[in-house]
C-alpha cells in the first residue's frame, strides 16, 4: 500500500532544523514594529470604519466597551500587582488525592454535585482570596489572606513566604488565641489540615484559577476594546498588566507548585491548559502593538516600578516595553512549546506558537516558528506523559495520519476529537490570511483537512444533538458539540465547498443573515451574500442533511427519521475504544433518540479523569454500555474500530451491521445487526441481533432512562446484599484489577435475579420526571422485548457520574447472561420508545429451519396494537435460504415484511437474495455487487474515485449505498457511493470528496510515499437493498439497487 508522493510531497517538505534558533533581543539591531502580524493597520482601519458605518458593528463596539469599563477604571498599580508570582502555590483542586477535591469541611461530599471545580471565587467582588462552597456557601480560608499576602511581597514585587507577618494568620471571626476555632480554616498559601489529617488548599485553588483566568481575561477584554475604538486608555491598561506578566512569565514553571496534579511541565497552569492561556495572551499582544506608540504616561509608570522594585529588565521607553513583552511572553512561550513545557491536545500547542509568531511579526523568528509547525523529526526525549513526541508541530502527519476521513480527530470523544478541527482550523485561517508567510498553507497543501470544517455538523443526529460517546457530555445530555454556523461560513471562504456553505445556512436556522461576517473586511458581509446565493440554488429541495448516514471514518452509523427534537433516531458507535485515553470500552454501543431525549444514555464525562476509580470500574467500562461483555472482562483498548458489513437508510427502514471480534481475545465473531423500523412520523422501534462466538461467559447489558422499571414474564428475587459480583462482594469494591474477571461487577448494586428465566419476557423503563426536561405528563417509556434462552437474568443499579447536577442518581440495568464452553450466542431483542401506550403488543421468536441449522439465524414476529404484523429476519449468510416455522422464507443479512389485513404492505431486504411470505416474494440475483478495484485515485486532492470492471447501474441508482473494500483492517475501507459512470471498459465510482491516503510511509519524511487505505486489486462488495411498497391500486412500487423478481397474489 505504498507509493511515491510526487510533487505534492515535495511541497510539504520542510527543513529539519538541528534546533530552532531563538534570537535574543540584544543579538539583532532592535527595531520596534508598528503593528502585529494579524492586527494590521488595514484591519484596524476596517473595523473602526465599519463601526461607524453599520449598526450591528456599533453594537459590537459598545459590547466591548461595556465589558472593558470595569477594568479601565482600575488603577495601574492594582493591575501591576495582580500577579503574585510563581512561589505562591497553585492547585487544581482544594483537596487531594485527586477526586477528593470536591469536598468541603462544612458539608463534606455534598459539594460533589456542583461540577468538577465546585468552589466559587471572584477576584473583583467582595471575596478576594476566598473560595465559597457551592452547596453550603461556607467561605474559606477564614483568615484575611489578602492582608497576609501584602506582607509577603519582597523587593522584586512577588510573594516570598519568609517575608510574611504570621501574626496575621488567624480565623478573623475567632481572633482570641484561646478560642478552639482560632486556627480553624487558616491557610498561609500552603494549605490547612483539619483534625482528621485532611489537607485543604483554599489559597492554592484560588491562586490557580485567578492566575489562569483573570489576567488573560482582562487582557482580552481591554485589547478588544482598543481594537474597536482606538482609544489609547484601553491599550495603556492592558500594557501595564502585559509588561508585568512579561517580567514574571519566564519564572513560572511546573504548572502546579503544589497539589499533586501528576504531570510535569506547564508554567502558570499545567502544560495542557497553558496552551490556551499563552494563545490568548499572544493574541492580545498582537492587538495592542500599535498602542505602545506615543504613551509617555505608560513609560513613566513602568519606569517608576523599575525604581521601586528590583525588576529583571529596565523600563521607561517603547523599545524597552516591546522588548520585554517579546522576550518575556512571545519568545518564552515559543521556547516552552518547542521544548514541550507546554503541550496540549493536538492543535493546542501548535495554535499557541502560531499566535506568538504572528504577534512577534519579525523574521527570522516568525518564519522559523511557523516552519516548526510542519516539522516532524522525532524528539529524543519523551513528552510529560511518556508518549513519543516530535521536534516540530507535525501538522501534515496529524492531518493525514490521525484525523479521519470524516474530519474528526483521534480522541474518540466528540468534545475532544472535534477540537482538532477547531484548533488546526484557527492555524489554517491565520496562515491563509497572513501575508508574511506563504511557504505552507493548510487549506492549499492538505486538502483532506477541509472535512474538519463540517465535521461537527455531520456528526449530529437529527441535526439536533451530538451523541455522547466516550468522555463527552453528561448522562443523557443534549447539545451540539463544536457546531458553529459562523465558523463553517468563515471557513467556506477558504475551502469554497458549497456543502459547508449549505451546512452553515441550515445551522443558522435556514438563514444566511450575518454568516461569515468579518468586521475586519471592507465588505464584512461578502461571505453571507455568497451563501445566500448558494442556498437559493437549493430552493424547493428537501433539506439535504435529513436522514441517517454511515460516518465510516469516525465509525458511527445512524438511522434517522425527521429533523430536530421531534424526530427519532438510532445510532451505533463502532469506533476507537482508546481515543487518547478519552474513549470508553464501548464498541457497538447504541442509543435511541425519542422526543428529544436519550433513551439509553451513556454515562458521559467521568467525575475525574486519570485513575479515578469510578471512571475505571464504571463510567468507561464495557458492562455499563449497551453491548456484550465476554468472559466477565472489559473490551480491549483498541483503535482500529469495527468493520461495517452493511448500512442502508430508506424512508421507513434502516439497518447497520458491524463485526468487531478484535475487542476480545479468543472471540472470532462480535457482530451486531440493528434495524430501525418506522411506525409513524414520530415513532420507530429497533430490532437488535448481537452474535458472539467464543469465550465461556456472555452478558448482554442494556439500560434505559432513569426511572421506574417494570417487567413481565420474569420471576426476580432480590439478592440479599452484595453486588452483581455476588452477595458477598461489597459495593464499589476496588480490589479487582482491569485484567481480572468481574471487573466493574461490584459497581452494580440492588441486584434482583431470575435464575430460571423464560425464553420471552419484557422489561420497561419509565423516564422519571426531571430527567432532561421530562415531565410526568410526558409518560415516556422504553420497552425491551427479548426471546432468547438465558442461564440467568438480573436487574441492577449503577450510578453515573455525580459531579453534574443534571445527571441522574441511578440507572437500572438489565443483564442477560449465558455461560458454557466455547459459547456461540445470538442475543435478540426489540426496543420500543413510546409515550402513553406501546404500539407493540407481542414479540415471538420463530424456529428457523436452515441447512445447515444455525442458531444465529433469527426470525421475530412483532404484532402491533392495530393488528399489523411485522416480520423481522436476520442471518449471517447472504444466500443460504432459511425457512421460519409458520413465517417467511429468507436469505440475507436483514429483512422486514409488514403485513396488514393479510397482505404484505412493505418489504425490505438488505444484503440478501430472497424474502418470501404467503405467495409474496422478492428474489435478487446476488446479495451485492462483487468485484475488484481495477484503478484508484491516488492523490491527496480531488474526488475519491475508483474504477471497477464489474457492471454497475450508472447514475445515482447506487447513491447512498456502501462500497465495502477489503483491506488490512487497520481502518475500515467502507465508503458511501455518490454516483457511477461508464469510463471506457470500466465503471467509475465516485465515493465523495475523500482521499484514500491513510498516512505517510515515514512520518519523518514527507517525500517517502503514502500508505493507502486499500490497494488496486482489493475485493469489494456493494450490498444490494430492495424495498417494495403496496400502493392503493394493488400494485407495488419498487426501489432497488439491482434487478428484482417480485411475485405477489393478484399482482
């Protein structure tokens, strides 16, 4: 799968510097620039002119001025003294070990429900250097630390504890030394320990959050006000604080001077969050460069501070001011990034150094730092987490090798993965617009990157919510992660992708008003006008984003009916279970959206990341997801993802089948087939067939929304104490290691079991009032029907993360269990979300006769309340004919027959050859089109084209169908067909705007060739799908991807 890169690779080639030269200020003839690299004279002129011209721009200006008012009124001395310096400890939490930070001396763990960081603080109101419990409103520390801090300031203007007046350290409400509470809650900056030995770091917590957020916020607000107004007062105040930060920034190190965060690196904060701080400050520098000119009062104030304190650099002129800011912030920040003292999730540190480069706007350093973004040579020393790092920003390798073809980064959870496109997109925007650098342009040189522009939008289900996958969202929360109509519109300017423009239009409520508005341009609404014109070309057509799809790059499929909150959808995730440590062990997990809520909600973001016990044992563990546990173990940490075997979406039926045996050792089949069958415009139900072959213990885990659980057909007996691990296993027992059996089982409590369950039963969850907006009147339920032989069945409770107030306290799980040597299980079920009364009144599993006999072949008879009967069939064979006893005959992966008044109303067959019942039959010559890839497009840019010699229907007959190409399965090679054309003796298949390049052969050598996701000669299948629907006149309307033989009585 290798090839020469050719000219494009040579365009990406960069110098591999032996080391970036950080040019010291005294090594060059100093020349102060007039403007930053981004906030140029032209841009500043445009923004101020537009504020005079447009009412909306005037409103923006007024908003920035109002925000800056409180800060512009602060004294210069106050701003200069804001930062206490590196020696004052900083802590992410009040308490350690990690996770106990959510603990209050007054109310204990009650504060836990108020988020990851539940202590309130506010530097500018009545509680400086105080933190307040969000639950009981207790205020700590009890001493006046502000006064004590003043006594600790040394000759350099920073906190030095040896200088402090310790007589000031007492509880202000209990000043009598004989009072037993005299020292209660007193913190000298290094924490207070209670009588039980628990340490609280009130001041360090405040110090961290204040130093992380207040200076950057003040600089951002003041510099924005300066950009919009040109008023030197805002620049003056910003520069006072900026110059002081430049004095101190090189001295900051270690991120958290106390607190046991567990990671080296960082400066004011840890090495990840420092990226955002540095980027924000560098942008503020860029904005106010022009404000450093002709400011004698500013120069004199800073010179006075130089006389008052022993400062590292002289003060008193514009040249000295800019030199200090450039050296202390921009050069120091760039150094820290390149030496890996600052390093975040991918895109974060790269955007930080880009902001520094543009703000410096001075060669050779600006060019060198921007070159660094594209370097790739592995570094000798490891990163703070011990993973391999690179001397450069490695942008080409990350975009080509790590961002998938759907435009999603490699961290599994949407809240992290979609951030790659956002942060790299900011860099791409900067480079596309910055005239001072043309060597590299992400949009120009790396065409696959444009998929990131619309990735957040395309990951939405029903255009309504992003699925909560991995460490993302709350339990059952609804939200659109990373979706920004304006961002898509602005980046349309660079990609010229009409679908990005259209996505922005729909995301903006089917309006182009204000989209892509750029106040820094002479015509700020030029992009909005273009998008309006594109939208006009689609007038009268249906919303092109309605309906489900298979995002095979990200590895999530959805079947969707309708749009927005009133629609309903089924999604299944078959992707990464590692995800840069933000994935869950949740391969083949699924959820159903109904009436705007998640019916089978993921636990979401953990209470704490890292080794927090509930995260490891519960939140990310396999048994707490809607999937199957093998051998009482969680799934393997695995990045390749499942392998799709079919996907289809029709107007009333959709299905997906994925196999992923690699998540369990000793398993050769781990395959889930799910179909979603429409009942009416607001309702549908799911058909689930999960086949597992291998291992000696299988547990099918399923849970509904929080609330009351009822059942029919089971004889459940409450277990006396203990957990799902057994009556003697205590709740939340942490003794089991991840490599041990029953890992996570002790985190399931309140167990009820039926040790002799019937083959058929149902379990019903009623969503409790208050769950994500549900009211008692809504009467929303999820009912699960099953028809399987199990060894035992249990119900048990599990607790999702409790750090968010909207998370439910408990979820109740259904756990169906089979055990035996070399098990071969086929779990089947029907899931119906409903309100009021269910539509399904019975589910029956029919005996299936096949040659050879195969228990994995399934036929269910689903009877609806109005007498309609749905027949659902599923087989692991494309062409072996099976006969259900008293039901249909079929051969194929999945099929559906709806019978009303004795007549087949609708029939669908996907990846099959036969579906027949009572004189009605559909017969296909093949389950799909088979062949080999004769030729393929091999470039990074251009359409994803393959050529085959298998005759295919031309035009859009196959549009939306899947072309499944065999490869090494490092990643799946499944693509959605757009169209087919005849091209000489071959058929040219258009698979969308996608490249088949998967990576560079050598990430250190962009000239060394590409690795492709598949190669010429690879086998493929395009599964066929057919739908027949009875008309009122007795005829059948056919939709099919191939020739079909249909027979029916009286037709």
